[in-house]
């Protein structure tokens, strides 16, 4: 008892007395109340559906339901790994996500830095709003805009752009070689504004006195950016990169399915894990294989996040997530 009392007194003298979790909630109940809707959404949409993972280990029978269907062990995973399309969709998913991560960690950062150097803060907000707007568009809307541009008979590209350069019309939805560039551009165009706003907010949080001191020492704008701005926002760049690495086996279903109009001719370059799962479920009706593929995605993503975080922690512990 005396040891416990000494420990409490020592903590009090150090100025960091530990409070219980319930006391902490009572003290900051307004903040926890604001946090409640987000926690409920995460619980309902991220944790409750995890009960469906049992489907990956069952041969689903709709008459018996999920719980009454027979267990098949790892049979669904064996069928998944024997699929001739698995290597293709895995390669496509990984390569696209690596390109998305590379562009997402460079171009939005560069744009955020350029906007922070604008003299007119009003114009900076205008540019932010314009770049952020595509983020709110659904891929269904974007797919029809793209179709308007690429349609063979009446598309803008074939009717106006290609004839201007003396080129023949192209059947874009039957030519796989063009689509890796289209998909990378569309992903960057749609997500760039969201990432740019986060980096811009981080830059705005940098102490202005650092830039004033650098200017007094004779540092120009470029030197200030390289020695103050970039090091200051490096932690958030690393954090977002780690989270994106965890999603490297996931892909934006709307981007790869909607914008390509589910064209079979484009499957060699547009079929990724998410579209593979959807097509497997649609064509064969086998929920077991689809659930096994989704379970495999989640496990790989979890392992990748831990691995990436461990690597970052070894290099710079302060930049790691935990």
C-alpha cells in the first residue's frame, strides 16, 4: 500500500497524474460526443460486416443460410489461388497502386507548396475549391463524361481532336494500350484536390517566424521550401503513404469498372482484385471464393501496414504511426 502511495505522490510531483478512462470521458464529454457519430459509422460499416468472413470458409447455400451452410475449410482459398486470372489481377492491382502512391505523394505536395506561395490568399482558396470539386463527383458521372470524349462515332476525341492532327478515329474501348494512362490521369485528377487540401493545411500550420528567420539569413523562396516546408510536412506525407501501402491490394472499383464501361477487351489492363471479386460473384454466384479473395485482401493490407510502419520506425521513429 505504501509503495502505491509513493508512486501516486511521485506522479503528482511530476505533474502527470493518471486519470481513469471514465473520468477522462466525463471531463471531455463534449469532444467524445462529437466523436460518437464517426465511431458508430466505423463500427457499423467496418466491424459488424466482419462477421461475414465465415463465408470464406463455407460453401454458401442460400436455403440453409450463412450459419447453416457446410464448412469447407480452405477449399475456397485453394480455388482462388488456382484461378488463371489471379496473377494478372494481382499484378495490375499492385502496379496501379504503386503509381498512384508515387504520384499522390509528389504532385499534390508540389501544388500545395505552390498555392502556399501565392500572394493572394483569396486566389489560393479559389484554386483549392476548383481542384477539390472532382472529389465529390461519382465515378458513374465521370464515366459518362469520359464516354462523351472517347465514344467512337460521336466522341470529342474522334470527331474533333484526332482529325485536327490528321489521325484516324480510334475505338478507345477496344484498345487496352491507352487505358493505363487514362486510369492514372483520372485517379490523379479526382483525388488530387483532397490530398492537396491536407498538405496545404499542414503548410499553413508552419510557424511564420521560421520563414522570416530564413529570409533574414538570405534564404530565397526555393531554399525556404526545401529546408522548412518539406521537412515540416514530411510526417504527414509518410503517414498517408503508409496508409496507402496498406490499401495496395485494394482498388477503386468505380475507376476500373465504371469508367471502362466493363469492356471485355480492356480486361488485361483494367481487371484488378476488386473487379475480379465482383465478376466472380456475378458470373458464378459463388460467394465463397469472392469472400476468400476479400479476406486475402484484408490480411495482406494489414501485414503491409505493419511492415511499412516498422521500416519507417527504424529510419525515423517520430514519423511512424505507432
